[in-house]
C-alpha cells in the first residue's frame, strides 16, 4: 500500500513540477559562485535542440547550445563567479522560450527566502519531491514549526518517535527531521528549528519558580502564562532558565539544524512583569532580556543562524542592536494598510542597518489577488514574505499546520514572482529615490493607496528601477482583506525625468505577470521628460533604465 501511495504522490508532484507542459526545473534553491547548474527539462514530446542565455543585469554572460532527449533531459551550465541575481532564457527548436531567474550566493543569509515545514511523521514519503518543489521558488531556508518534543525540553531522547508539544496529537520522527535536513542541504536549503524562547511547561516551571515571570492580580502574585497552558520565563543571561534552554538549543544543533528560530508571544511588555529574587519581586525589562538571550545563544551555537519573531513589530526599538541575522516580523494590528506595510519594512531595514526583512504576513489562500498585491508591495519595499512550504500549501495564519491549500494556478504565478525577484534582485535591492516627477497617465501615488497606481523608483549599481503596483478598483487599503482583481491597464504612458536617461541609456519593460524576459521600449524625449509606452499593468510592472 505504501508503495502505491508513493507512486501516486510522485505522479502528482511530477505533473506539478512540469510533467504536462514543457518546463525547466532547477536542481538547487541557489548556486554558489562557479557552481554547475543542472536544469531538468520536463514535458518533451521528442528530442529537441536548445540555446541557453544567462544574463546578469540584462547583460549576457553565458551562452550555449545543445540537445536534450528523454534519455538525457538535462542541461548543464557552468556559472559565473560574480554573486547576484541572474536571468535564464532557454529557447527550444519549437520556438518556445522559457524564462526564469536564480541567485548566485556564498551563503543563504545573503539573500534569505524563507519557507516552512509542519509534517514530520514517520511515514512521510515525499521528502525529495517536496524539496525539489521548494527549490523552484528559491526557498533556501525553512522554519520547522512545532517540531520539538516539549516547551523547554526540545529534543526527545527516549526514542525517535513522539507527539507534538502543543496538542500531543501530531506524530513526529527525528529520523524524518534528519532526512528533511539532509535533503535540503543537497539543494542548498537550510533548516531552522522553531524554539519558543521563554515558554516552559507548567510542570517544569513550578519546579523552578525562580525561572518564571510574575504579575500581580489583586493581592496575589501569579506566574505569567500563555493560554494557561505554558508559563513564561526569564531570558536574562543570569537566569537558570536561560542556562537550561541554551543546552537544549545546543542539542538541537547537534540534531542537524542549521540555526534557531526564536518565537515569543508579544507580551509581557517592558516593566509589565516581575522576576522573583529570593522573596522579592523586581520589575523586568523584557526587551533587554531578549537581547541578553540572543548574545548568550550566539556564544552557544557559534556561527549558526539566529532569527527572532518581532510579534506585531515589537520590540522594534532593539532592531539596531539585536545580534540576529534578519528582521522577522509577524504583523498584527499595528500594521493594517498597504501604507503601514511599506513603512514598517522601510523602517526595519533602516533601523537594522540594512538587514533583510521577512514577514509572516498572513492572508487566506483563497484571497489570491490580495496575495499578489501584498507580495509585490513587500518585495518592492525591501522585504520577503513567508508563504510557501509544504506542497501546495499557502501560509494563512499563525498555526502553520493549518496552512490553506493553494490552487495550481496561484502557485505557478507565485513561481514567476519568485523568479522575477531573483532575476532582478540587484535592481530591487536598490535605494529609493524621489519619484515625484513620475507620472503614468492615470491616477498614481507615491504612497500605496486604493484606487491608484503606486509608483516608486530605486537606484543601484545595476541602474534605475521604476515599479508600478496596480491598486485600482480594489476594495480597500487593508492588505489582509480579500481584494477584487485590479483593473487591467494597457498602453500606459510613463513620463520619466530626462535627467534619469543619459544618452547611452536603454529603457526596458518587465513584469512577473508574464514578462520575465525584458522588452526594450522606444523612448520619446519630450521637454524635461522621456515618454515610454508600457504594454500592460496587471499587478506589478517594472521599467529598467540601464547604461549600455
């Protein structure tokens, strides 16, 4: 029975990964400088000749040709040594061109694209194909959600199979966890262990009252709890809880994980709780204790990655000093509108000295228009969104095993969006410049708001990137809300300041909505501006200005 189920799963995933129509699949989530890229060609109906072009910032750097067949459906490409975002265009002899994007990095933390896993049961049979699926989205880091044995005691040491810490219902196998980690490593995908940094079981906490945080209710002092099931503990370097959890984190790294993803619950805020020292209760500053724990953890896990969840962007005040690899934010009521979302990302990048920002920004899987609009805005603002992980699932809420099933259509579109972000990463990572002089022949705004085109510009060593996000005809400015599909706009007249376009510059159109490979536009100088016609704007369209 298991063998039949395996064949069924492989058949379904193979179809999704390009079994029905021609496609090319990457063998890794990213590539190291000079590495060999191996493309798997899917959906051929006969032997075919091909030509390949690899480009960086629109300049071709690799060109080759050859043939593929059912017996040898592989294209091998020796990659350049320069790091950054790259475009890939493969043209077959049936005049079909498949365009994609990928990254060359020394380390995944240089450009983290984060996903999630929730299934660790003993009979899991789709590990290899699920990792192949994730590689197509360039997911190079994974949060293993609720993998641990218990709050506090993370690694199960009395066997290899146990039940999850929260409900004691979901089966977890340490052998499967190791298999997932190993399968990820073969594809340059790295694994982060979810750890609640101050959550301790009630039994263990009551055995160690000096570990806990307290609050006064009336005349009584009570331990601070989460849903009355878990107690919250003191994260200062001097705390016995910290010493205990650091040892557990070290065991987690020994299990094979590549880093620790720390979670909190958004409370208690600074000076809202107390520690017990002897017989005295003393005010506790949560944010400073968090930072002490980050420093202590760094000393324990050496060079491994450390993330931390800024729940509702709190405490953002420590983002400039926190010893962490990224800024990971779970936005709630403090971030409701598109303008809020943009401002929060820009502030976090500035405040943290340019660290990558990853958002656990939850949107229901059925709200496909909302997902594409939020993804566009987050990417342009300088962030990445946690959404892809388990096969055909979209993260839709804070309990990750409840992720929504996504349509194949949405997932194919998201693959284009991830390819686009990788291909044009050097442009997207530029700095915002004043775009007040930009106009586009319809209602537009320099801040994201409903019933307008959000129009911005960035400048980098690669050139200037003008981004347009279509917010026309949507229901509201609230990014979580299920939105109507924006009004499709064609033949827009974009006016660009003439000072941005030197005599040797060329202007190109591209979009994740069907135009991954750039198209050169004809420029028409008109006084202080240059006019170009844009073929379309569905959700996100970009214009690139580059020196030739």
